[in-house]
C-alpha cells in the first residue's frame, strides 16, 4: 500500500511535493512562539482548486492531519505543523480572478497578497479595507483564516466585514460556495461568517469574494505627542466624545518610540513619552482633523497642526512597530482587546503588571477599537535565562489576560487562538459554548484532520 507521500506525488506530480529537510523546517512554523516543534511529512504547494481537493481526499483516506498555510505571517501558531501532518501551502494560488469596479467587488484566490489586491483596486479608485501590519506579505486567505484586522479597523471593520462569499473545500474534498455577490443577503445561516476566523479547522478556503471601498481622495494625519501613555489613551476617549470617526487611531508607548528611533534614526522618544497617531479620510477629512486637533491639545498633547509628510511617515513606521524581533519563549507579543472605556485602566494595569513581575514591556495599540498589543519580555545574558525569570514572564502574561477579561475584554482581537492561546481560551469561553464549538467542528470535520489542536 502506498504511503501519503507516494499518493500525493502520484496525484499532483513531484514538482508540487517537497520532502527535503530545509523545506519541511521552513513550513513547520509561522511567526508565533514555538511550543511543540514538529516537522510535517510533506509540503504540498497547490496551484489549483483541484490540487487542494486531491490533497484533502488523499489525507482524508489515510487519516493524515492537514494544515493549510498562506504566507506564514501568523503570530498565534495557527499554521504550526501537527505531528505527522501534511502542510498545504496555498501561496501559489495567487490570482485576482475578477475585479468589478461597478459592483465594487473582487474575487481572489487565497494566496493573493493583501497589498497586491489593494494595488489592483487602486487603479479603479477603490481599496480593500482590512490592512494588517503584515499587509505587504500576508495573504487574503490567511487574513480570512484569522479574521485579521489592521490599522483601518476603527472605521472600516475587520476582514469579516469585507467578505461576501467563499469557496471552501471541506474535509472530504467537497467544494462548496457560501455567501453572495451582493452587499446584502440573509438567506440561511451565515456560513461565510462561520468560516471567517475558523483558522482552517472547518474547511480550506480556495476563493474569496470581497467588498471594496472607495479609495479616499483626501487624507489628513495628526501626530500627538503626550507626556505619558495613560494621557494618550485618554486622548482616544476624548476623540470619541467629540463624535468624530477617524479611519486610523494608533497608540505607541515610549518603549515603542525608542525602538523606532533605534531602527530608523528618528527622534520620537525625545518629543514625548507616547504618541497618538490619527488619520481622517474622505471628503470631510480636513474638517474632521480640524475638530480633533484642539481636543488632543486640551488633553496635554503637542499636536501637529497642519498636514505634513512626517506625520504620514509615522503611520508607515507604526505599521512596522513590531520591530525586528521574532516572538519566542522569552518575548511574547499579546493581542488583547478591551472596551474603549477601559483603555486607560488597562494601560495602567499593564504598567503595574510589568513592574510587579520585573519584566520589560512595550505597547502599541489599535486604540480606535480598544485592541492592544503589549509585548512582555525578559532579558537574556549569554543566551541564558534563569527559571525564575521565565516564571515571572509567564505570570505577567497570565495576569494581563485575566485583567483584560475582568474588564469585559477578549484574549485575541485579531491574531486568532491558533496553538499558543489555547491555554487561555477556557477563561473566556465557558461550557456549553465550547462544547457547541466542538460539535460544529465534528460536523464539518468528523475525522479531525483539519488543523487539529488549534482554535477551539
């Protein structure tokens, strides 16, 4: 009897199958901290829907786990290989199949890069609104898998808000189409919404129909430097009380500013201990910016009073504010969200947690929707860390999660559960909700081959 590698090679051809150690290692993990390092049996580089179906059917027939993967930019371990699995890469399925400027929709394969779709839409005065910090390299399929967000979420919503329809290969190889081509449609259960954010555990997305938005003709960017992080967080609430809706509202603390200075040679940290970046767009951008500036200044900020190139450049620096480090067991970037009314309280708690447990902290946030990315880390000396430091880091992470949940928040705003956050999921979702999710998983994937050990 042929093994799974022979079967896949026979069905797809040797050019689409990789089993060499270097490729297996490269596709075994995403950018999350590695917990259990496993090598897949093989990597399949699918080029068509038929390739995906053939791969799923071969794995289903032999009970082999299957982990779908885009660009591998996830940070929760959603694309980490499972023991004995096959990794199914969708990066070669990268065609924009249709872009209809009249209907303001596009149909894309899952391997299309977010930035490439935006570039194509811009030719028609349109844009794809979700813009995660990884938009220059992350795929639409990966964005769908995690219900990715980004800087523009405050105004335009997350990925689910822009997805109209999906083509999905189920766990037995069946191809289905969910959703509709129209902006409105309520026939039946919302299976499209169910697949978005399911992290490849219910089916494998092979086609995505998205809604496009108008590319703003005018954009105004405001940089507001504050003496401390809590004052900047209070500025977010002040803008909300002014009833102005920015497209982007991003918050960076002193540690993030210092890191950007170190990387780019800027002088941000010398200008304030925290930075609130706000961008308004559309035909009312100038009026909205004019309404926001005095509100920020009244809260103690030094505010750029006119549109300038530097402020716009700061937005691009924010997109790269995770820095050059990769998360590992010594440095963990989190993805919690709290109600905006608790933003100031949560920032204060983060600072207290870091001090209590003697760990380092820096914070960036999609402040417009209360989604914070605190990064906790401990310093290593000669690549060594003592057990006490590791315990303190773990305790700080656990408490940051517990405090967020106590404030009515969530353990993940946009990165997904993946493998890494499973340890906290039970704190947010109790039985019978978790049991219901397990039953949904069993319905779609009775053999449990699709991305096992992730998301639920």
